[in-house]
């Protein structure tokens, strides 16, 4: 065996490497350079008109709605001494509803904001399959809504007063036909300018097409630009929380640009100051566990993104586009898309470039993506995510077989020389320098590599961490059953059967390994199965299943290699 000093160094290196990977995954993964900004450089409507955009003050009270000061204008990033106002519940007589196969949406006719979204395809819990997951909500204790409007010289929302629309329907329900589409039209006329705010829904889709259709019946030009934003407080989602002792899923916003396809901006960032960036097209999204909402801009539109903390303590993540001028007697249209739903990589990738990056696998994404693709392939074959995890484990283990075989051969050699090593320790108990020299000579003579046995332990670790993020981020595995008592592979084992079996398999593997020469290290290694078991109690059952199957396969391979080496030496 290695001298105690070297053993401790090796052990500390292994522990430090593991801790480092966990810390990196635990935090915000990859830190990106942020464009420096000043408070004077505000994200305003981009336009070529010489007339400046009129500054909007706080929105005055209108139909029971209090001022928020959250509509973007040229003073968007300018600090204000305005007093924070409590969140207001929207009156039910101002709400219209739209139901499709994938969405149930509530829209406020004052401003046309989306103030509530349910996801019928995703129940809150398996025990309540008829209760859809609530993503967006406007309540007294929680605000998470999607806002949009027209700003600029003639924008309906520029004055700070939100327009009051007349809806084409108070309740719109799409038919059972999966290809059915429908439109909700909110209409108003302001000083001879007719404005229709149109929401287009399609069964089988979580994407809402939002457009402003303006008909200018006046003798003057109408100039305005579109703003879209997500308004939210900093409260945690009420469901789908991660595990208390494990890395947590990201909660915050993300943007894309030509230079940075995926840039995260969370609440703490905005407490330090606002954020802005200019690009072409793109999207702004708010991410949470398994789900997200996102505004998607026109691909050819010049877009200015912004994020800031409002005067009332809410957080605003949005974008403004270039101005469009509608001449007298003509019409014009502004468009954007709003997505509210699961983090489905394929669907998100089809909606907008880089939007699939919101399925955030962290720094080990280059391992996680192939793992997810392999899991999906196996699931398509067997129809069970638990069986797919077992097949994935078999595949990973098979791909690492020869490397593991070399490591186990090294450990077998260490077991073989253990008696001689013990005699050396007894003979040179008072001469550390001589003991080290003789141990190195023994290793060289017998062809034993003390570090070779580390490979079987080190190689599965990155895969283990990557698979954790796959289970954490992939909505496909949310509430996915396995067998019997395992009704959700993304949740911890309710009866701790898998963690206990995993701990037992770890103990058996530990018993096969050569005993550490250092008595203190030997005691620590004996406690490792217990510590692993306690830790794994709180991990997703799918992850524990992977580690259990990996342990059983490693145990079988280790036993086979040891017996093979013993026969070869006989």
C-alpha cells in the first residue's frame, strides 16, 4: 500500500475534485461577461424618426388598477423615488379566457396582459391529475405575468395609461381537433386609429402568436414600437422543488444575442444594477424547474433587451423593437411570440434559435446531452424511463469496461501484495523513509500501481453529475413511474429502498478492495457506505437507480477480475 502521506494526498485530491465539480454545478455554472452599462444608457425604442419618445411617468389609476411604473420608455433604467405599491388582484370582469389542449390562459382586457396560465398536460402532482400546473399568476402574494404593448410617439401605452380593449369573446375554447386554431381579438380605437391586439392559439402548442394590427384613419403618421416583457417577483415556485441537500435548478431570466447565445441574469444581478443588450431577433425567457416562459422577437427585428428591478420591487425582463411608421390611410403590424410551457428541447429548438439552451445541463452539458439522447432512445424502445436508465447504465458500463478492467487488475495486485506490505510496515515501523523506499520497490517488482484503482471510481463521477442534471432538467422524466413504489423517478424514493440497496452494494465493493494501510483512513473508508447512503436518501430515485445498477455491475466485474487474476497466478 501507499505510505499514509501519499494516501492522504490522493484522497484529498479525489475529494477536492468532486467538491469542485459539485460547487460549479451548484452555482450558476458558467459565468459570462456582461456588457457594462450606465444608468444614462437606457433601452429605448429604436427609431429613425426625429421626434423623441415621450417619457412615461408612473401609470395612473385606471379602473381600479394602481401605478406600477413598469412600462418601458427612455427613462427605463433611471432610478426613481417612487413608493412601492402592493400587488393588485385583477378584477374577474376584466378577464377573458382561452382554452386549448395545452394551455388555459387568462388575459386582462386592460392592456391585454397575460395574467394567468395553466398547463393542462402537466398536473401539479400525480395524486391530483386533474389539477393543472399553474405557471403564470397575478395574485396578492405572487406576481408572474406577461406584458406587451405599443410605445413611442404614438404608442397606446406611452402615456403611462394602459388602453382598455373590447374582446371578441369572453371565453374561447378550441375544439378537440389537435390542428384547430383560433384567435382572440382585443379591439380599441384611439383618435381615429383602430388597433387590434390579436392572440393566436393552436391546439397541441404552447406558443401564442401575439400581433398588433393598426389601421391609421387619420391625416397624420402613426409611429410606435412593440415592447414585450415578463414581470415577476422573487418568490420560489410552489411546486417541483429540488432536493434540499442537492444542487438547485436555476430560477431567473435568460437572454440570447449574436455574441452570447445563452446569458443568464438572475434576481441578485439586478439588485446590483440593470442590464441591457442590443441584438437582432432573439428571445427573453424566465426559467424555473422544468418550465419556462419566453417572449420571442421577429428574426429580422433590431431588438434591445433589458432587465431591471422596478420601483414596486418586481423584476422586469423584456425587449423593445424598432419603430414602425404607419402612414395615413395605411395599416401596419407588429408581431411577437409568447411561449409558456415545459422545457422541451425539440420544441424550443424549433421555435427560436438557441431557445433549447434553456434546458440547462450546466458545465457537463457535453456529457448530459448524449445521455439524454440515449435515454430517449431506450425509452422509445421499452416505454419505461426506469428501464431506460438501467439500459443506459449497461451501455455506459460496457463503454468503460476495458478501462475499469485495468483498474481492477491493479487493485487485485494490491490485494496480492497486501501480506508483504504488512510485513514491511511491521519491520520498518520506526523508519518512514526506509518503509517508503521498500514499498516503492515492492510495487515495481510486483507490477502493482497504487493509483490504478482510482480509475473505476473517478470515471463514473462526471457521468453521475451529468445524469443528475438530466433528471433535474428534463421535463420528460417529471412524474415518470418505474415499478411498484417508484411512481416518480425525479423524486426521492419514498421508502428509501433504493438508497439502502445502494449503500449495501457500496459496502460489498468496499469489502473487496485492499484495506488502507493507515488505520484512520481505513476507518474513514468503512464509514463511506453509510455517508453515501445518507446523501442518496435525498437524491432523485432515478439517479439512485443508476448508481445502484452501476455498483452491481462493478461488483460483478470486480469479482470476475479478482478470480481471473488469482487463477492466472496459481
